[in-house]
């Protein structure tokens, strides 16, 4: 069994050989444990990589869905035949769509931070101010008809509905140009 000549009667030599054998066995076990640990670590890394790939796929899907929603929102908001405005509590324009800018006969981005009340004709200011006050006084949707214009310049007759958002106290205003409808009913 042993190829070496071991004197089994020499306890010192026997002990030394046994310790060497034990060290060899422990070294094999250590290498085996390290390999096992490495296999476990590799397995965990592979599982984690698959989890990350799955999360990445989900993020890509969510990003695509968000891009689609943004595109749809942009088309709905910007290209709507109705004017949309977001006003702060003082009546300044925070946002508006292209139709709203067209109603006010100005470029869209030049209207940001200008006061919407400046575009309400003098004969409609009382109606608009009461409408605007009612919107902020209650949490219900309000509506009115006013004439848009400034100075002696007539822009259009409009019907508007507004409501205040609870979170940031902005007035969401939808505006329909009635001038076109009035022309259709006259013909």
C-alpha cells in the first residue's frame, strides 16, 4: 500500500508521515472547498446577470411604453383643435398648445409667463375674472364665454372650461374658438 519504506516502529517518523498526509488531505479539501466556493460564486453571478438582463428588458419595455405615451400625449396636447392652457394662480401662462397660441395670434413660446388676462378683451374682463375666481374658490369645473382681444384688436369669441389641479394649484383651461361656429350658423 505504501511505496515508501516506513518504519512503523519509529513513532517520530510515523507521526511526521501522518502529518504530511494530513496536510495533503487538508490541501485537497481546501482546493475542493475553494472550487466549490468558486462554483457557488459563479452560479450566483450568473443568476444575478440573468436577473439584471430581465430587469434591463423590463426597463426597455417601460422606456418604449413611456416614449409611446409621450408621443401620444404630445400629439393630443400640441395638435389638438382645442386650445389648452395651464395658468398659475395669478393667471400667467405656464404651458399652452399650438392652437392656444394661434388663438392669441402669438408664437407659442413667447406667451410663456405672460398673463392670460392681457388677452381677454375689456368687455369680457369681468366675466373672466369672476370665472377665474370661482375656479380657485371651489374644486369644481367652471365655464364661461369671453371675447379674446387686446386694445382694439378682436381675436375671437371663445368658450372655456377650467379646473384647478389639487397638487400644484394650476388652472387647466380648455378653450374653443366659437367664431368658426358662429360663421357656420350664419350661413
